C-alpha cells in the first residue's frame, strides 16, 4: 500500500523568524489554522508552575480592541470556533473556519497573542476556573495517577511538574507573571503559523505578514534537561479500583528508534488484538481498562502501561504485565509485527483526512524537526521496522529503572524492588 498523492506543504519564514506552514487540501471547504508556540510547562520555573496553562486561558479574555465576549461572538458569528491547549513542550492557539473567514481567524489569533490585556478582574475569574479544572482532575483517579507518575519519573525538575499547575501557585499568580512569561518566551522565532485545508500558501503568508510581522524574536529560556530517575509513588485511597502505571525510560522524539517504539507499544497494549488486552482482559479478566503509551520529548521520553484493577488482583496483574513486556522485548512474532505495521499505517493515513489533525501534525513536525515529514517517508520508516528493531527497542526499555505510580486500594501491591526485578530481566 502506498500513500495517496498529495500536495506537499509549503514553508516560508517572515523577517522576524516566524515560520509559515501551509498544507493545502482540495475537496474541503474549511481551514484549520493556528499559532503553535515552542514553549510549554517544562519552560516554567518552580514558582511559575501553571503559568503556561493559565496564560492559554487568559489569551481569550480580552485585548485592546476586543472584549472576551467580542472574541467569542466574532468567531461564532461566522460558524467557526477557537480553542487552545498546553503541553509540556508547546502551547497552541487555533481556529477552524470556512475558507472565506480565514482573514478573521488570523486577525483574532494575532490579536490575542500580541494585545491581550490580562485584565485583573478577568484574571481573578479565570484563576477560579483553572482551580476548578485542577480540582476536577484531582477527583479523577486515572488522571491523578499520571501526574504522580510523571513527577516520580522526573522528580524536582520542570518536566515532572503538572501542566495545570499547583493550586497554591495558580491562586497567587500575579498579572505581571503572565505578561513577563509571554513577553520573554513568545518570540516570533519560536512560533509556527500552520494551516491545513482550502487555502494556498501565498494567501496565508500575506496574512501572516499583515498581522504578525510586528512580533519580536526572543531568546527565550533554556529548558532544564530531562533527567529520568524512576522510583515509586503509592497512595492508599478508598476507591473501587486500584489505578496503576508501570513506566520505563522511553526515547526522544528525534530518536531513530521512534517508529520501532510505536510498533512495540501497539503490539503490547495498543488495541484489542494486543498482548495485554488479550492476556490481561480477555483471558484472565483482571481489568476493564489496560493500555500502553509512549510520551516523547526533545531529550527523552517515557514508556508505560496503565491498568485499573481490583485490590485482590494486583499481584497477578503485575506479574502478567511484566511478563508480557519482557517476552515481547525478546521474541516479537512476525505476524504481530505485520499487524502492528498495518495499524500504524492506517492511523497515519486516516489522520490525513481531517484539516485539524493535519494542521497540528504539520506544526508539530516543524517544532520538532524544523521541516514537514512527507507521509511517504513516515510509511517507509514504519515498513523498515523489523524483528531486530523491536528486540533492540525492547532491550533499551527494560534496561532502565522502573517508575511505579499506584493509587487506590493497593495494600496488596508487591514491594517496588520485587516489581522492578520482573521488568528488568
């Protein structure tokens, strides 16, 4: 199977360093576009934890020429929508509109990133909104356990802190912190204006020049290097299920084994045919939910397995998860590798059908690699993953120290050293 023919994305750079990336799509009437900033939660100091996320919220709360209500009404009056999100390494502000309303969307996005007022009354209200968001996450055990997992894997460093921030810091965060953080970090040379859909690059570039040429380049702060450590976090809590995350050091998103890791994760816990789903859920009935995951950063990563299970099944679950991971690392089958390839290829190609996904992919590739990655290149890399590559990445994973995070009725969970010994064989 080969990738369908497509027009390659076009890239240009404004004089201030802002990169403009356009992925035209015939046959659609919409455009997804946004500004992706290469600044996220790992760029924060300990005293600023949560500023990236709070700033993302505040960007929509009024500018010099638009109130918060104006922003909402203007975009919705043309049937479009605005949104944003924060990750550990980036922040995104994006819109989806009909093709004829692209100028309005760029005008609004440029306005909120250059002229936000950070009004004190709006800030007070939005702090409360974010605090409720944090509270809601803390009431969701399978969210909470991942925050503790991240902090245990990367203790005492920005990469281990929660993206939403700590409530006591967010509650006291002054307006000046947001203004200074944006002024210092949101430089034009750290931004990508990416669009996918019914638009051409010349139009997008001209609008960028009109609305974003005044952005200044900023040196930004150097993020603290990732230092994976591992260890354990345990919290006995009255819940119906025990929530467990087993983790090992992963790899950076620029690592040549990144596609092998993707196939490894797919085979281990990426679908109903995966080893963990079949053995843990279907055969043994130990869980309702179990899956593997991989988080890749520019200088490291995490690989892990999440499971929710009953208090009386913890010992068996731990042994089975460790056993399946180690066995896969040592003896991946050709049939399951082929099946995983097909799953990954389909996922890549299916994601090409939506303007939002394509704009996000394009921006992410520009932030990480500095160039668009052709679909044909991605599919070739997937096809090149063989049994030797799976065994190589498996050996890399199982050499690292275990990170264990457990929440709920976990008194029967075996000791950390006993569990770690099962993974590091």
